């Protein structure tokens, strides 16, 4: 159509303007000048589409406008951005999304009554192990006796869990006490040892004390019973030797 108008009206001047379409509205002679018809917005699209983010992460969204003349433009800074669930994901005026908590949120960019939406999927961040506490903290156990320890892990989300069977147990002095993979310690000799429970680079400790064994009680006397038995030739009589010690305890020492 423009070529046709040029052939009819050679004196007319057609000027190309950005974001406009020019049409001749008058006949030859140029009594009327050209009219400018503005292009219209036909669509808005958001990229990237439907992103997935971990809580605490951010994602820049871009809003692109498409016009009636086929041109496009980045309108991220001029579009109106909204979130359907700001407690899940919030968006600022330029399209920057911040993931807040696990869930889905619809992010919308609008301009001139035309809009597009993205669904942002926010996943929870896995809790990490923060500390390990061992109980009991400072027990005492005699040589030859045992003590069961328990390890409790506390995580970044505030939760706690029994990790006794998943930690690695060690004793700093195995001549004092040993410890099994399940946290069962056995006293060996007098002294103190540090019991450690470790998991994923996090550890906790407790102190186990094995006291010095007391000296055996002194032997004070031995009594033989029966004291003055009488029995026939050829028959037998069992005697019992009973020891009495300095702590007033007694023991059958017949065989020793």
C-alpha cells in the first residue's frame, strides 16, 4: 500500500520513526501531513519459566514485552511485579525473586493490563548438624565395669536426634577405658579418658574417670568348722575354713 501511495504522491515525505507506523492521510499536494499511529502491546512473557529455588536463594526474572509491530523490549524495570505468596517467595520491583520457605508461589509481571505468570517452587534447605552432646557428661566407672554413653545431635533447624549408633566413638586413653561402636565404655585401669563422638565434622566430648582400686582388706583370722568333730574310723568329715578380714567381711577359703 505504501508503494502505491508513493507512486501517486511523489512530493509526500514518509518518515520512519521508532515504535510508530506512518500512513499518508491526504492526497497529492500535501494539504495534510502524515499521522503517527503508536504500536500496541500485545503480550508479556517472563523468563526463566517456573524456576525451582532452595529457601534463601534468589533468582532474577526478566519480563519481555511484545508489540504489534513484532518488536520486543525488556520491561523488567517498568512492569508491576507481584507474588501470590510472599511467605513462600517475594519479588521486588525489578523482578528479583527471593525464596523464603518451602512451597509454591505465583509471580506475575503486569504492564498496560497485560500480564504473564511464573510458578516458583521453593524447596526447604536440608538441616545440617550443628552440635553433639554426650550423656552422661562426667561419669565414674570402676575397672572391669561398663558405662553406656548416648550422643544427641542438634541441627540447624533446631531439631534434635539420637545419633548414638551413627557417630564414631573414640577413647583418648584406651589403658583407662575402651569404648565400642555403640557407645559402651569399659573401665580398664585408673585414670581419666576423653570420650569423643564425631559425625560429619562435628563432635562432642565427655570425661570418663576410672578410680584407683582400693587395696584388698587384710586377713585377720581363720575359723575352722566344725571345731571339735568326732567320727568313726573309716568315715569322713568335711571341714570349712572361713576367713575374717579387717573390714569385717568373711569368705570361705577352704580351697585356698
